[in-house]
């Protein structure tokens, strides 16, 4: 990873940059600024949530967002990665791996025993980080 990239916890000042990145995640879902503005504190001021950003030259170029929840099957706390995105112009620079490293470190500090996630197009990325595929992922929009 480029040494000029800083990975840190997100702050309120990162909101608009995260909004712009979040809208790179999907061609079909548009994240509204009013929603994110109204709910941003839930992501940055919540002990059960982790929102980490990657900053290069004072610009947020990526983020990972996830949460920690108790489970029966793992006999403890599990971290789940909801979203990870690196700006299209900053990919293949190991920024995603750096974001995951900080998410994993935070998860371990919280007492998590597993980090889990769902992916479709980034299987090889996660396998290179040591993740194993165990199940399919299903969703239903309500």
C-alpha cells in the first residue's frame, strides 16, 4: 500500500466523501444525502458499528462499514462487513486490504471471534486475505 494512505476511524467531516463513495457501490441504489446526514451518527457514535476510512492526500478514497453482533452459532461476538468500497481511481493499490486489516483489528479488540461478509465479485480479494467461503448469500428487498 502507498505509504501516503492513512486508515482511520471516520468522523462527521467524512460524511460527503462517504456518500460519494457509497454511490459507487451500485448502479441501482442511490444513497440519499438526507438519509446519510440524518443517520450518520449511528455509524460513527455506536460501539456496535465500525466505519473506517482510507485517506490519501487529504481525500477519502475508501471506506469499510460493518457491525458487531452476538451469535449463538459462533458462541460469541461476530463482526459483519456490510460495505467496502475504494474509489474507482484508487483500486489495485492495496487500500481495500488496509481497510480490512483495520476492521479486523477493531473487531478483535471488541472481542469478535469471526469476521463474516458476503460478496459476489470480489471472491479472490477476500481469499487472498485469508477468508473462506462457507455459504451462499440471499436477500429480499422489503
